[in-house]
C-alpha cells in the first residue's frame, strides 16, 4: 500500500498561505523599516507563492518513479500483473509514475489491462478510504483537536514575530500560513525560506498538530471502536491474501491510497499506539509512538511480506516493512527480534476480530450506522 507522492497544499491549507502573502504585500513599508534577523531578510525582497493545490509536485512524481524502480529491484523474483488505485487524481497519477518505474516503456501497452481504480465516495466499500462510507465518521474528530492545540502553540509564535515586524500585525492564521509555506515549499521546490524563521521546538509543535489531526480522525482518538472498525477492512483484505482464503492470491499486490489508509490499518493492528493517548492540550512527547512524519510521509510505503525462514519459525511468517524499516508485529506473542516478523498462523489469530469483520456487518453498523 503506497501513499501518493509529495503534493501541493490542499485548498483548505493554501488559503492560509494566500492570506499570508496578501498581508505581507500590504505591509511592505513596515517590513522595509524593520530590523530583521538574517533568517527573515528574505521578506524585504518580497515573498511570492507559486504553489498550486492538491496535485502532485515534481518531486512527488520523481518519488513514485524511483519507488517503482526500487521495488522492481528489491523483489526481482516476483512479477506484478495488476495495480489498483483510489480514484483521486494525485493517487492515480502516483500509481502511473510508479508503474513507469516498475515496468518501464512496457507500461504503455499494459496500462489498459493491468490498471484499475476503486471509487473514493460515500457508496463504495473500500479498504483504501473506509471512512467515506461510515456515516458516523467526522473529519472534525481530528480537526477539533488541531484547533485546540493551535490556540496554545500559535499565539506565542505570532507574538515573537510581531516584535520583529512592528506594524505588520501577523495573526495566528498568518503564522499557520507560514508553517504551511515551509512544508509545501519543501514539497514543491525542495527548499523554503520560511523554515529558518521558526525554532526547532516551534516546528515540532507544528508536527504535533498533524499528529493530532491524523490520530483524531484516522487513529486511536476516534470515538469508541471506530478506528479498528474502519482499519479492519484493510486488515481483513490483508489476511485473506496472506492465507489465500479464496484460492486465487497473487504473488504481488500493488495498491495506492493515502496516509489515512495506512494510519487506519496501523490502528486496527494495534501498532504505534500511545498510552495515554495524545492530548490536544499537550504536552508534546518526543518519544510518542504515533508520529505522522515517520509513519506516513509523502510517498509512504506499507509493504507486507510473506516468506519462510526455518531459522525463526516453522512454516510461513509475515513481516511489515514501513518506509523501508521493519516494524515489530507486537500483537504476536512470539516475534523474531531480528526481522520483527511472526508466524503467519499467530498473526492471523492475533487479528481474528478484523479478519472476521466486513463492511455492513453488525460491528460496522453499530459503529458507523446502518
């Protein structure tokens, strides 16, 4: 399961950057008079944003092409014969760049027969976007947490910057825009003047905001059993394939989705869980387990391997490699310390609740509504 590559800001994020640029433009006289540290001197020359919205950036296209090449080389003895993507432009485009790297020029002839999509809407059951068909799910579960946290960490930054920029009167929304500009300039251009404006702790507070969003809307801070129920659709699909329950399992599955896909799957598996859970009031714990920048960066890859190795377990075993790093399957009682793997039989048993769970069943309806 592959997340799409680096993208431009969402429309809802770009508005903060646009408002910041407008504020700076109207305040050019005050900015010219200000005695600025070297990290902010770029403001005297004007800051203009050329960022688009929602689509892949050039680095995002390159990421997926390179991942396709790398995957072909890493699993050279396996041959993929199908690709599935969630039906959203940046996800579909990501799958196409991956395929170009994996198949090369052959993909032009293979695309029509090997490539398929699954709708991302409110009526199509999908393990890629399960929340879309859950009537009781709300993005606000995560967004409300970011609003509370923002009310705590953004005002001190605005106060600090306004001391350096008298007469500009940056709002907390403007500060938010500057933080988004740092992130998305990097995603689009590989560099941003805004990143050096902030201290390390301020950047980490911004990172925590994104953790709260994802944990709240697609993780452990969803109400009740919603996280495992939604993520369980992916886990059931995974278990069915690993066990070849339908008798038609492929040697390779290449699928493309979102950070939300991966986070919900990890939640259903009980991985990257913080106890106590992340709190919207803080504190920001450096050792927290649920960390968006490590779990689901742009181009994130959640790779599941089934293999045999007599030195560790009798029979087939399963391993999770997340962004090229093995993740110990802690839900299993016996885990190979070298590889983080566990026996397939034990993995299936540990995830029996998800493996027996399906969209529209009693458990789903009790959580999401009939």
